[in-house]
C-alpha cells in the first residue's frame, strides 16, 4: 500500500515540503514549491482532490449516561424491539437528561481526544464543532475550546447535519495543509433527542445523543499525508426530505400608548425533525457509494487497500448496501449503531473511538469514511489513522471481530 501511494505521489509530482506557520521559511528549496504547485494543477485538471498534509492522531468520545433500549421505547410509542432491530439495527440510544448539555458531551470527547493524542490543549490553533443542535444557537465551539483549555485556538461551528463531521475534517485539513494552522480539534456532536417528536415512531426510534472528537496535525516534511483523498457534495433540492425547520408564531411589536402595531415578527421556534424515510434511504444508498468511490479515486488507492469502512451510523441496512456496492466485506465494516443509534454529526468519530479503543483500527490503517444526511449533503474521506495504539485486554479484540462478522 505504502509503495502504491508513494508511486502515485511520485507520478503526480507531489512531494512533502515544510510549510511553516504564516510565512514561507527560508530553508525551503523554491524548486520544491514549483513542483508542488505543478502537481496540484495536474490534480485539479484531472478533477481529483488529492492528499492533504493533515494527520488524524487522536480520538475520544462521550455519550450521556441515560440509556433507553427498544423495549423501554416500546412502552412510550407504538413500536417493538423486533421492528426497530430488523429495520434499522438499533437496539438502544443514549439521551441527554435535563440539565445536561451538548457542549458537555463535546468537552468530554475533546478532552479524551487530546489525552489520547498526547497533545496539550494550548497547542491547538483551531477548534471546529460540527453540530446541528448546539446548546447556544450562536455556536458552542468557543465554549468547548475554553473549557478544554484551547486558549490559543480560533473556534467556530459548522452545520452540515449528518455530514458535518466529514465536512469539518475536510475543512480542518485545508488549514493544516497550508501549514497556517498546525493542530486542530474537530468535534462532531448532536443532541437530536431535543428535536424529535417523541410521539412520532417514524423518527424517534432512530436518534440518540453523542459526541466524538479527533485531533489533527499538519503532516511534517518527513511524514506521510493522513487525508489521502476526499469529496463533498450537497443538493438543496432534497431538503424537504429531511429537515428541522424554523416555524415560529407571529409576535406583534405594539406601541402600547397609541395601541398601534409597529411591526410583526416571529418568535424563535423550530418544528420537530421531519423526514421522508424512504427518500432518505434511497438518497443514502445511491450517493454514499458514489462519493466514496470519488474519495477512493482521489486517494489513488484501490478498494482492496481499504482496511475499514466507517459510514454514518443511520441504519445497518444502508451500511450493508453501501458496503456491498463497493465490494467491501462486512468484516471490514465498523458499526456501533446498535448501542447509540443515529447521533448525527457524532456517529463517525464515536464509532472510530470505539474501534480504536477495541484495538480493531490500528496505527497505519486506511479508513474510508462517509457521512450523508440533511441538506441534503454527503461527503467522504479516505484517511490513514495515525493515533497511538491502545492496550487491549486479551480476548476483547476476538470477541468484537466475531460480533461483527
Ligand atoms: N415501529 C413499528 N412500525 C413502524 C415504525 C416503528 N418505529 N416506524 C414505521 N413503522 C411502520 C410504518 O407505519 C409502516 O406501516 P404500514 O406498512 O402499515 O404503513 C411500516 O412500518 C413500514 O414503514 P416504512 O417507512 O416503509 O419502513 P422502512 O422499511 O422504509 O424503514 C426507516 C423506515 C427505518 C426510517 C428507513 O426508511 C430508513 O432508515 N430511512 C433512512 C432514515 C435516515 O437514515 N434518517 C437519518 C438521516 S441522518 C440526518 O441527516 C439527520
């Protein structure tokens, strides 16, 4: 694999060179810069978004303690464990309790990711929170950054629903690739339990709350790039199939003394999540394989080179169909939706964290990831995982492998 990648980079003229923060260092050979610009032009002409000099070096996750399994949910709405498991693969979900916040999950996940990466919070220069359900509509990223101790970071929220984490990784990778920022924290977190109608069995059984985070760093001159290829897409024409739309009652601004209505505005309120399940299912099973193929092409790898497929955890049937379309066996597919359901922007890093901590995803493994959801939006990235290995208690790895096979 490594040889194949090296050959590809050599073919397109890519060569790692040290770009330092906010200025081009004097020791860079100008011919290297010309060569790299040439390579990027070639990639652009061929419509390929190539590797980015960004590495994923640590992961962490968090979920609320409150756990509701299908049997418990069947006491609340007209559903059954059988129906939910067969149609979705979900057995349980974790839900924020009153007094708990989305930012709390983000802070916990981010703290663990930094510990795992052995990176000091002060080193972080960029914090991106992918979320559609922040505690504060103005954004939670700055709050998370402060609580985690990232006092040198610029922080902002990014909204792309269930594609949010993928879009945030691609965004952070651009900053890291230029070398203008060298360490980033990317958090994916959602609390859709706040926004589903708990009397609507079509939607409420699907979602849970959770967060995951990765630490990303610039790949130095002597290091291989970690984001091998990516692709992002969106199509607003499909937004009606999955939305969390604003719809507030009107409010009159009145001049009480004159008894006159000066203006009419609306109060801030949202409707619960609306979804056409079948349309979203069709969208996901057609677009996810497509965008993954594009990212795999961009990475210059073959499907056989992919060690793990990690899809947005929406529905096991969607995951199985996408894997089958790509010719990737289920033994290489990572899932944890049985325990967490769909945590929107949280699913991919949450599942990655589980897989790394179980010793399944190892340092150097190539992981193809894809997110898809509201917007509509969809995106994929092929990354090389470069986080520290975790001690796994004997027997645990085998147990997990058997469970997924
Ligand atoms: N329990 C029991 N019965 C149910 C439930 C339930 N929770 N929900 C629906 N049903 C019933 C329906 O009423 C219907 O009954 P009917 O035949 O008498 O009319 C029957 O089950 C079949 O319903 P379908 O909607 O046809 O079921 P389907 O097999 O399509 O599965 C599902 C529904 C699971 C929602 C599927 O369409 C799906 O996964 N779609 C994608 C959803 C998704 O991934 N959404 C999140 C996107 S991520 C984001 O951006 C937030």
